């Protein structure tokens, strides 16, 4: 049986192309509170605590925490090849744009459907930021 | 986004690679927010940090010949010489810090190395258009001073300082400065630490937004406002807030919401603040250190530490640190505060952030701080949060609880 595929328009923030398995977080993310050597979230009280965001397509509402650490956190993940492949967000903010710009990870927002209703962890996602398109292949249930 | 001919020439690299990269970043941000154009700024604050991500960008600009067009101050890194005499700071980490500080000098920044630049080195005025990074400085500048800045990153603020402009979006536009959440304060806010708890609680509840406060009975002090600004940006992202009657931009709640209604309302009583406090009480027993000055202590706060330590002796097993700005330390020395703290066995250090590798000696140590922001970044095995008076008492006793 062919998996269900959904194509949605989005708004490019940082260009490029990235694909991978979706990891959805309903909570904002601070990249500094991940282990750069593995990509595992080490923020104890976070819903993604213990999960690995390396090479995933990360779906989350927004960034959080001090501007200094957010950028360094993503930069360190990227220098260990453990950055996300692409990022889909709801509320864009400058710190996150700069982080993505510096490590060249595609970043998009304004999906034509609510990403938290449409995308589940484990779905396969292609983010073509240049064309402003996100393609979701639903995980077999 | 509309670009002037000069901006296009910068993007074409006519003025060097440094300014080109700076403007490229600003244009990416402007495009993301659908900004119509760039607007001039009069000052900037770059939240330099002595970390690898920071180094990459500032060296990129420095090597490309970029130079700040408007006054651009810098955030703390660490006083390499001071720490070198005390501990083994890893050579590669110290080298990163040294290169960062050198590169900011090369791009013509003001080497303030302070996270409270609005107290002395770089003070915006009401209504000024600026680009201030440092998540605790952004809300202070917007709300307490009434200047206009977005929640900048170190890199976007530095880029804005180099170009002398920022994209017109977000909090540079009046309509975007309207309140989003009504916060009814029923809690008794007695002191600076109560504002720390208020910031932590409100940041956690609201996450991302512009709170408007009612029920605050007296004018908050500078230090109370600094604490609110810093702590609300630990679990959240609060770039602006209103306390009508006390902050400058709106004199009534209606004006703060620009005639609209709040998206959400919360009430804060003593109970919520007490719960927050209890959440931060993570340990008891013997302590190895006390860490104060996150954000940097003002002159007044350094004086308060001296008053509490006057004639006392810090316990042998406890390291006691006060981080402050270079300008505040000059006056703290003149007033005898530094001597009093040193006589008691404490350190007063400048240019230094608590989130830096210079603290590696305390990696497996347990201590106390009055700042949830200090505790959050996990430079230590455990950093319990409580009032300054309790921190000092524990430092003298060598234990807490």
C-alpha cells in the first residue's frame, strides 16, 4: 500500500533543502540543552528529554532561552554533524533565524496547515525551502 | 525588501566581505519578517559570549574588514588573566575567548564585556531605534527605557552595528508593541528576589508574549526590573512588558493593549511564587561555592554584598564569587566594597559571564546562587537558588538547610 503523501506550501526563512524523519515537539527548544556529540536532548523537564534530534526534521513552536546559548548550541551540534536536517516552526524569531543562517539549516514557517496537526513524529519530511514546499509522507500505522 | 542603491552595493561586496556578510544576515532576517526596508539605528549591543558560534561570525566580519558604524557594546566573556592564576582553564577554550575578544576589538566594538550595558556604557533614550541583543537587556531597553529593539542575536546586533541599520519589523513597529497577556499581581513583591520569582513564573506561563501587569503597588527598583527581565527569559522569551504607571510607554492598561483585549489572563499570588521558590530548592547540606551577579551585579548590589559580609569570614571550603561590570567595579573599589568582600574571602570579578568554561573547576561542585538563570545552564553539578541573604549566610556556615 502506498503511503499517504501530503504537499504543503510554506514560507522560506533560511533557504536550502533537507529531508529526514520528523521529530515533533510541542514545547519550545533550546539547542544548548542538547548533547552536541550525540544530538540527545538533555533538558530534564523537556518532553523530548532523552530523544535524539540529530539529522531529524524538527517541528517545534519556537526557540527559547538566552540568545547567546541558542546559537552556540546549534553551532556545536552542526560541527559534530548532529544538527537537524531542516526546521519547521510556528513563531519565527530572530535568534532562531541567525542560528539557522549560520549553520545553513533550512528553516520554514507559515505552513498552509497546522504542522502540529498534520505532522507526527516518525513521518518522513522533505523540506524544500527554496521552492517553499514541504512534502510529508505519513508513517505506516 | 526594498534596498537602497548603497545597500545593493554593499551586498555586491563593493565595501568588503565583512560588511557584505553583515548585510546578508540582516536581509535574510528582513525577508523572513516581510520587512519593507532597513531603518537607521543609533547604537547596538552585541551579546558576545566567547563561544565557538560567536567566534565564527565575529572573525568572519573582522577578517572581511567590517568596522562598527554606530556605538556597539559587548557582553561578558571572561577575565582570562584572573582565572588563569586560580584554575586550569582548558587551553583551547581560553584561546577561543582570547580570539573572540580580539576580534570584537578589530571590528571597533566598545569592549564593555557587560550584560547590563544600559547602566553605564551604552544608554539608549526613550524612543530611540537600537539593536540590543542579550535576552535580559532587550526587555529592559524596550520596557524600562522605552527605546525600540527586537530580540536580537549577538550576530544580528553586531551586523546592525556594522551597517548602522536594522530591518524594520517586529518591535520597531508600534502595532507590534501592544500587550498580549494580562497579568494580575496579587503577590506581595517585597524585594529583588520576589521579582526574580515573578519573572521566572511569568516567563514559564506565557512563554512568548508581551505581558501587561496590574496590581503592582510600588515603583520597582532598577535591580528588581533587571531581575524580572533576566529571569522571564530563562523559561520564556519576553522581549517587552508593561507596568502601566511605572514603565514609560503606556500610562494605562488600555493604552498598553492599544485598545484591544488580552489574549490570555493570569493571576500571580504568593502561592505561585512560593511554588516557584520550592521548585528551585534542589539540594541542601554542604556547599562548595556561591555565585552572584547573573546578570551582572550593579554597584548597589555589590555594596549590599559588602554590607552583609562586613567583618565576617567565608567558610574555608566555600568559593564566593561576585560578577560585575568593569565600570561598577571601579566605584565599588573606591567605596571600599571590594576590599570588604576580599577580606571576607570573596572574589569580585569583571568581564565575566557565569556561562563560560572558566568555571570548569566547579563542574562537579554544589553551590548556591540568587539567579535561576545561573542555575539553568548547568555549568555546575547543582546550583540551588535562594535569596542573596541566604546565599551569604550559607557561605559563612559552609552549608545550607
